[in-house]
């Protein structure tokens, strides 16, 4: 089945058709910058333009950086506060004239990894952490998703975790990889103490520099990079849309 997957991030919005039987992109992904202010109408216009780029007229899956319940955004950490209470699925459906299913962006990435990537076939507690503008999380128990965990906002030494350990924080504070890895390690250690995971998968934009920080991590849990790299959000959004049809 071919479904257009779209991943909405704090700095970029990217999409591509996905073969949901194989997890492979059917065309080169198309990326546009996230509009300044990240308000509903401009982002809906970008989603529309991505659909137009692929001449798309059928099912769309969209990963969105918020708690999503029944298509409605219930939080807004790295996007405009006007999203809270917005029916995101309806807004995007009206913009694209296509049926749209919306899921939390980190949940989408995690779904892709446990289906086709680094978490495939792994039982027990698996955590996916996406490292980019913010910190996203997806939690799986024996392959089943616990949605909307938003563990990037737990407190680490009295700070919201993503304000100190996201890739945005690293760039904003001009931290060396060693100093930033120490912060990330502390965050992952906090999750380890709370959830005792069997596996942690790290994804998001920062993973392209994995050699700079993965060897510096000291948590006891096995930590591995996302196999699908930064395409996981696109693939998982399409998968979520497919599952919503069942």
C-alpha cells in the first residue's frame, strides 16, 4: 500500500510516498522549511504543497510535534500555542483534500523502528528518543505503543530535559560534543532509572553525528542508532495511517 508520509518538525517539514509493506520510500523525500511562527494556517499550506509535489489524492499520514488525541492537538512544545485544541487532522484534510491521519511525531518514528528498523522483533520495554529541535519519545511494551509519552519534558536536575539535552540546545549554547553528550547521558540515565528499558533507540536529526556522541554514553541500557535514520518519522506516519484504516 502506498501512503504519503509527512513529518512536521520545528525547523523542517518533509514528506515522501511510503510502501507500507516494505517501509521503503517510493520517491525521494521533499523538504520545506517550517514557516516562522509555526502557526496552523502556514503549516497547513506547506502540507498542501507537499501533497501537490507528489500529485497526491489518497491517504496521508502525518507526524506532528504534540500530544495528539482523536486528531486534536493537546500540547504545543515547539510550535505555536494556537495549535492547542486544533483538529489537526481536519485542518490538513481540508488543505489537501485527502484523508489525513495524525499521530505524535516521536510515536511515528518509534513505530517505524519497531516495525522495520532497530527495534524490529525486540520484546520487553523499548524506548525511541528523537533528538532534534526538541526531545521526542516513544515507548513500546512487547511491540505495542504507549502513545503520547512526551518524556522529553521530564525534569533533569530541575530543568526541562529538552532545554538542556536537545540538539537545538547544543547548537544554541555552542556546546562541544563532549559537554552535550554528558547532558544527554544524564537524561538517558534518568529514563533508565524510571523505566528500566531493554533497549533505547536514538533518532532524529542529531543521529547523523552519532560517532561524535554515542561512544561517550555510559548508561547500562543498550543504546543504538535508528536504522531508518531521519526518515523514520515519514515512514511511521504512513504506517500509523495504514493501521488507522484497519
